[in-house]
C-alpha cells in the first residue's frame, strides 16, 4: 500500500499555545480515513494544515511522498469540502464546479467535458444554471463535492460535510459518499465528531482528544478493542468498571439480564452480580436498563444494559435482577 | 396595525415638511421669472430650462460630471485598499481605524477646507518645507487649480467610499477566500474572482454616495479652486446669492437632481447587466 499523506511530528501553536503536540500519521492511497473527536480536539486544525490553510509550527507533511508544508494551498494537489460548503454565491452551479479548472487554466473544452462528467456523477446536470441559494442543503453539499472532485485531487478533504443536514438525509448521504469514494478510488480524509458516521463510512479511524491521538484502527478495532477510557466512552456506549488501578470497558449489549428466580448454569468465565433495577428507558428497538449493583468494588454505582424486545421481558424499576457477562467481553482500558 | 401606522405619522410629517415641501417650492420656483432687481415675477415660463442648454452652462455641466467621475474613481482606487486593510485587522484595531476615518466628520467641512488652503498656499506648510530644504526656489502653485480641487474633492468624499466597502468586506465569508485558495486560485485571482464580485454592493453604494455628493459640491471649488474653476454647485450658489436669479438657480437644481437620478439608474442597470452576463455564462 502506498502512503498518500504522511504527517511527521506535525505541531501547531496558536499565539504561543500548543494546540497540536507532535502528531504523526500515515494515510494510504484509496483509503477512507476519518479523524474523529469532540469539537476542539484539533481534528479540523490538522485537516487545515494538510489543505495548506494553516502552516504547521514544526514538522513536515508529505503528500504522495513529496513535502508540501511550505506550499500555499493553491499549489497543493488536495481539495476540500467545507463545513458550510462555502459555495460562491455569485456563481451558478456549473461556474462553481468549473472554478478550480479555470484557475488552473485547463482548456475550455476540457473544462466542459469534466464538468459534464462530474455533474452527471453527482446528479446535478439539471441544476447547472441555478444559483447556490436556490438549492437545498443536500444539493449544495453535492455541488461542494463536485467542485472539489472535478480537479482530480490526490486527496479529498471533508470537514464535517454532513453536519448541516437533517438526520435522514445524513444517513442517506453517508452511504452515497462511501460509494462515491469506492467508485472513484480516491483517498478521503474525513473529519467528524459523529462516531456513528465514522464507524459507518471509514476504513480506518483516528480518534483524537485534546490534540493528540488516542487510538487508530479499523472501525471494528476502535469499537471492540478500545485502548483508552476516552475511546471506550466516546464511541458508542460503555460501562467503565474500575477495580483498583485497572479499568475495564463493558459494552451494554454484552451484559445479560437474568431473573434471580430462574436458576442459571454458569461457565468458569461468566461473571454474575446481583442488583436492583433503577430505571428503564424505552429506546425503540431496546430498553435501556440501569441496574444498581449490590457489589461496591467496581467504582460504578449504576450499570447500563440493553434488553432487546425479542426477549419479551420488560423490566420494572425496583425489581431484583442478576447481571452477567463473559469475562473477556470486559476490555481492559487505560484510564 | 393602525397603532403602528400612527407611530409613523411624525416621521412622515417630518419628511413632508422638510423634504418634499422644499422640493416642491424649488420645482415651482423654476418655472417663474426673475424681475429686473432680482425679485420674483409670478408668471409661468420654461426659459430657465432652455437657458440651461446654452454652451456656457453645458460646459460647466461637463466639467462637473468629469470632476465627479474622476473623484469617484480615485476614491474607489484609494478607498478599496484602505477598507480591505481595515477589514483584515483585529476587532479592536478595526474600531480604532474606523473611528479615525470618521473623526474628520466632527469638524466643520468649511474649516477642514481652509486647513488645506493653509497647507497648500504659497507660504503654506508644504511650500515652506520644500523651500527650507532648498528643493525648490520658487513656491509651487499648489492651490487654485484643477489638481487642488480634485485633491479636496477626494479628501472630502473618501470616507463615503471606505465605509460601505468596509461593511461589505466585513460581511464577506472568510471561507469563500479559503475555498478559492483551495481550488487553486492565487491571492490575486481570488481577489478578482471572489472578493471583488462579492463586495460589489459596497462598491455601488460608495460610488453613488461619492458621485452624487461630488456633483453638488460647491465649497471645495470655491475655497480651493479660486475663481477659475466653477462647478455646477458654484453656479447654483451664485444664482441664489450673487446673481439673485432664484428661478434659474431652481431650474439648475432640478436639472442636477434629475441628471443624478438618471445616472444612478444607468449605473445600477449597467452593473445588473454585468452581473446577469456573468450569471448566464
């Protein structure tokens, strides 16, 4: 696999304050790579440094093997889809799409040809003469993507491109974007704070917190084998069980709920604890059941578990309950 | 609803009394005749308007239009970079700079014009300085010529250009610029393809303000231009104060107002057409 973007000990200071401590990362060609983290974790700054909109204080950025950190944004072979799209309001859809080609002095007939292709791909042909303000949010978003990919960039940078859209459309466009990336074979660097979005779309995810890298891996690894407490709680829901110096992350879907009246056959790795149902929250496909454990040595007063409806059991607050899980399902994390 | 309308009555009355009424009086006056001793004879005539088309007055009108146009262009060329730089400063510095742009308004325009006379006259600051340095042997003629009037006009009208352009630059979305860079536009191309078109409303507003108030200006040519350069504003002023021909002065005022309106309309149409052309391309 060829490295497309390499960050080598990239650092960024704003007004003498270090916002990104030395950061290294390699993104491979054709990969859908996501920077995931809460707002203010430095993921956007990192992306802006790759685009050339911010200059790293120290360190080097390699794009397809050549150093680019001294190059201005207009000389870098990457394109960005901005958070609120930043479409040019005084140009129509087609002019917006052709802007990059025009700036690079691509011959007019070539501009036309490529714009046609991209508009067909993004289903914008019928809107070509519309002004951006005459388009819906989803259409504007497609223009922003078309305007970027028409330049055949080495990497497409996407800064929370779905953040401004409503939930249904976002779900739909997540799959569309993923498909587009596969079809084009393009390297995508995606920035989001939405862990669900990251898991749905990404080949690999880098979870960031306070400027540094918490964990990097496939969506599967990040979800099932969180290395730190931050990753365990930021992605999906987790119970953090601490005993002394050790902490374990236990997904609520791994917790089984048992009626104390019914006898159980336990395996050697199965853990079983007694408790009282404290609260039950209806969530559609599941009930979220909060259980107050009798055991005090976990440093966790209330354990969360999912009760799926196919089990046909509705728990009520105040009921006596037994919670159990397979030992290996509790993953050891750094606190 | 009716209560809301009642709240507007004082303002409407104010406008009627102080704005519309004088205009009607001037319009009425422009169709009257002047008596031998400057009194007004209440007899209908259009002679005042016919007189306007005499070569002498057309010449003055031409000079005035030329001066106003030149003032507008120079104000734009100077004002845009200034507004651009102010808009790039940090918040508190922006406030300070805008204050500095507006400070001259606190001083009477007449006094500021005389200040220029003090600076530029033959025993003025500039000439004294240059003479003392030995760079010149005779005082330069810096006053009472076309250049002096133009300088005064640009000086007086520059804030009217800077402020609206600053506002439109301030409203410009910073990410537009970044998007242009990202799409391969150099800073210069970004300016011409993105910044300039998007600040067009500010440029239009500033140009109209400067152009219209230049057309009617009489203080600057009077003080800094001496007797030689008369603009239409001076002509009107003379009709009312020296020549005591109020009807002709009124006709000139009405013509100037109509002309301004036509020019603004054409300017607006031209810009709209320009934008329309860009849109359909």
